[in-house]
C-alpha cells in the first residue's frame, strides 16, 4: 500500500509540472483523490493494527488461555465498535470489559445477579438489544456467551447511555440502571443516590480507562 501511495504522489507531481489543460486537470484531480483515499486507508489500517495489538496484550494479561483465534476476533470486534460509535474508543471498551468481567476476560462469566459474558449483559437487556443488532435471540447462553455478540450488544447499549448521560452518567446507568443515573445527575451527583456498587464502579472503570489510554502496552 505504501508503494502504491508513493507512486500516486509521484504521478501527481509529474502532472503538476506538465500544464493545466482540461484533460490534465482531470487526471490531476483523479490522482489527488486517489492519493487522499489511499492515505486515509493507510491511517485506518495503522489504527486497526495498533488497536489490535493493544487488545491482544490486554487479553493476554488477564486471560492468556483464551484461544488465539478468539482473541483476534475479539480484538477486531472491539476496534469495529470503536469506529461505529464515536463516543466509544478501544480503551473505554476494554476498561469496561476488564471491570465487568472481574478482570477475567472470560466470555462465560456470570454475575450473582445473572449478568452474562464479557460486558455483563442481563438476558432481558440482551433480548431487547438483539432486535436492533438483527441477532436472532435464542437464549442467554448461546447469545451472551458469544464474545462477538456480547461486545456488539454491550457497545451499543453503553454508547446510547453515554450519548444520553455523558460518560460518568452513562457508566452509572450501565451498572445501576438509567432511572437511578438520571436522578443522580439531576441531584448534581449527590452522594447516596447510586447503589454503593455503582458509586465505586464509575471511578474504577475510569481508572482503568486512564491506564489503558496512557499505556502503549
């Protein structure tokens, strides 16, 4: 890709020196567009590689026994969700998964309340979200223990909550429910409104988020 980009830029320079009649101008415009498109593709590919490497290293830190193929698929899906949802990035998704899974990154982890999978989704929530993702709902085990489906559903839900309540309110809603998060924000984040688990959840996820953002791993 790099050589193709360089070739386009060389041709672009040549045509710049050859005059500006209509035909050459059209070719110049075409080559300029091609060079810009190749540059954008190159940047996206570089971002994907960097994100993939970071996620793989995070998984290896917490769950080295996960099959390599699954690690790669998870890393790819996390990057895709960061592209799909502008208010999420790879570091925030990884921080959420790390905390939600109890630092296990185990796709089949289940909480005491019954939340399932990497992003700890309740079956009722998963069933509702699956309609928007066009995932045919069968049962919690089949859908929510699938790490790709789980990340896809969890990212959609987290993105929607952050869009509505900003990042702290979104995390509060993700953990403790939108109704309580809305009351908390309306009270100027007064202490005692959120469940104690949620009160601790927000800074813990944000701490991981800052750690991942500042780390090159």
